[in-house]
C-alpha cells in the first residue's frame, strides 16, 4: 500500500501538494480574463503559501522567493496551455545585475518590439547576452535605466545622483570596456557584435534623452554596415554561433538611418538605392512584419531622396534625374497598398488588438509616404495644403491608436516645458524601437498649416508620452510647437492653411549639435524659411510631366520671381498663385531668381528632454 501511495503521488498532476490544487480556479480565471498569459500575473496568497512550503529541508529565503516566482509563472502558463518559448534568462551572480536583466526580459523587450514581432529584442539579444558579457552589460544597463524612467520624472543631469542611474551607467561602461579590450587570442573584433552593441548603446542614450550621442552611435552602426556592403566576405562578420542575425541588424539600422536623416537633414550622410524599387514591387504579404519590413525599406529611401533633393535651374540634369526618381515611389506605394489591403481582408476575422494597432501604424506611415511621393516640389511649402485629407487621416489613426493609452495631466506637461524635464514620467510612458506614431504626427505638425488639425496632432504628442527610437513625443511636441509659433507669429486670426503666407512658412528644420560650448545634451534647431528652388514640374521637362491646363505655378512673391508668358497670353496673380488662362496652348515659363537662402538658427534646449 505504501508503494502504491508513493506511485500514485508521483504520477499526480503537477502543481498539487497535500491535496491542494495549484493554481486554484480563481488564479486561472484571473489569468484568462486579463490576457497576461502568465507574464506578469502572480498567484494568490493561498497558492503562493502552498508553493512556499519546504519539501525536504528549509530553503534559504532569497532562493525560496525566486523559486516561488518562477513556479507561479510556469504553473499558470501550463494551466492555460501556453508555451511562451522565451529564451532562458542570462543569469548573473550579481543580484542588482540579475534584477535589471529580468526587468529587461519582462518589461523592456516587449515594449521595444512595439506592436510587431521583433526577434532581435525578444530573443536574439537575450541569447547573445548569455555568451557575450558586452551584450549582457548593455542589456542590463537598458533594463536598469528603463525601470528608473518608469519610476518618475528624470533629468539626464541627475542620472548619477541615484543608485539605479549610477548602476545603469556602470553597466554601460563595463560593456564599452569589454569591447575596446584587446582579444586574448589576438584575433580581430567581431563586427556583428560591434553592430549589436551599437544598437543597444543607441537605445541607452535615447532613453537618457541624449539625442546627440544616440545619433553618433547610429552613425557608427551605419558605417559598419557600409563596410559589410564593400566586403561582405570579411571573416569578421562570420560570427559563428553569435545569436544576432545580420538581417535583423540591417532592419534596425535602416530604421535608425531613416530617423537620423529626418532629425539631422543633410548632416546625416547616407546612400540611396532607388533603382531597386521598380524591380521589387510587393504582390502579397504573409503577415504584418513582412509588410512593415517592405514599407520601411521604401520609407528609408524616400526620406533620403526627399531631404537630399536639390532642384535648381542651374542644375537641370540633376533636377530631371530627381524628378524621375520621384515618380518611382508612387507606383510602388500603390502596389504595397493593394498587397496590404489583401492581407487585412484575409485576417479580418482573426486579427487581434496588437495586430490591429500595428496595421494602423503601417497605414499612417504609408500615408506619409504617399504625401512625400506625390507632392509638387515646385510649389514650395504651399504644396502641402493639397494633402489636408491625408493629414486628417493620419491624425484620426493616431487618435484611435492612442485612445487606450493613459493621458498625461496638463500640469505635468506645463512643468516639463518650464523645467526641460525628460519625456517619460511614471507608468504612462511607452517605449518602442519599432515603427511608431510619433514620426507621422510630427509630419502633420511640420507640414500641415491647418490650425485646428495641427493643434490636434500637437495635443496627441503632448498627452501621450512615447519614446520611439531616438525620437520622443515630447521632443516632437517641443520642436513642432516652436515651428508653429514661428509661422503663426504676427497673425491675429488663423482659420485655414492659406492664412499662413508662403514667406512665413518653414521649409526645413534640423537638429544641430555642432556648438560644443553649450551644456551637454543641449543643441540648436536650425530652420529655413520657404524659398522656391525650381520651376514648375512641366517647365523642367514637358515630356516627363503631363501638363494640365488648370495646373498652377506657385510664385511666393513677385519680388522673388519673374514670370514670362507666351506671346499673346496674359498673366493673372490671385492669392499668390499664377494661373495660366485656358486660351494658351503651353505652360508658362517660370524663371525664379530667389534671394540669398539665409539659414536661421535658434537656441534650443535639450531636444530629447
């Protein structure tokens, strides 16, 4: 009988002890209702007490607590039929370091992935941390700093004044020291490891609000990728068992390049390959991640093309080349829209909340790409007024996406403005290293001059704190609000976009950290007033662009341009637009003689604060 009892006990269901069911029905019900899938849900006191009972001998208290915590998550996962497949945590003998690693696994990694699956953040970097001390220390630094940021308002200048802040900096420094230390075997450095830590350091600096250093790390990572493009057979890229795959690093660096280019303008130098777009039009997507990767590649090239674009009558050939490249993007984006719509139709019945929000983000970025690919650059800043419908759609998508997130109190926003506080405060903040909603909202603020829509976008940025790669909603709000005040200065009433004249509009804004006399973390914002740089599209090459009799050619000011119309025709100037009369047979020739393009630079305090 004794042996039968022992056998029966050994074959009993796991989680039962002394005839008590663990987890209890209430724990399972609570896990099912909250949808936490065991990631953050602890067992009730009764179940925890059962697990805490020693089996053979009394365990030491710290070990017992760790065992109970691990068992509570594992038992709920098993009861719900869940197999998380998470990589084993890169355990450390240092208690504080282990705590930071665990915080990264449970909180930072899921947020960094955003609304899309990210093998880099959710698996690869954790596996690499088990074998590479440099990665482990960098991951611990991010986890510690993220926990500190979620605990309350943080000022980068005070990072060293608290325990968690000092620990995060120490971990980052340890990672750097390991990387610069000569290898014992005398071999060359692992370039894939170097690129991985570049991404991690970029994330760490962005979390501190140090935009300049984040951009520097992103630039260094881009330079490493350039080395790979020149010599892909270099053995330093052959990392053997190193967990992080190069294609995942390329995706992340492309995202950082796109954002760095948007922040720094021409100062962030990077190459382009628009010729590939015509050959790679998408036809179908298997999931949102494939659609995202495809769209990001084109957003990257479109950003490079648009910010580097120089249209000038003195450089006619370059203007034609740029015009031809501009036309490549529109058909590609149409093909993407068809494939994306087909994917959503297929998944309509099974799409979950995270996928729904991910799809909304993709559509917002697609709308931005459509605007950039179809804007008539010859109309200068007035050209953006034609896209009011698309700007409205972007803001509506953002509002729907953010409706579930908690809003920041207006008093906190005002306090941040007065004290230059960092974006993230308390648990309101969202952290992401994936495509997000801040970039599309900033495009609305910078390009759309409708006062109501512009302020809606600014309010969303201000009341929903988010850190997305190197760009935060708070930084975007500060810069966007600054540009809006510049453009609307001196205007008593503003009801439509046209109330802001062309000469008041800002055509370009960028971050400038070149003045080293400023305190660390502070920079300037450089901006340019709208100045026409090209003739109308049809004047560049009548065979390239289809002429329409009702197409206007914008002239910002008669002082800046001389209008020459065909003999027998007459010119009319109405509200700053030049319209060719229907009786003429050809487009007017617009010869622009703009004044000196003076760049204005204004002082600005820490952009990512």
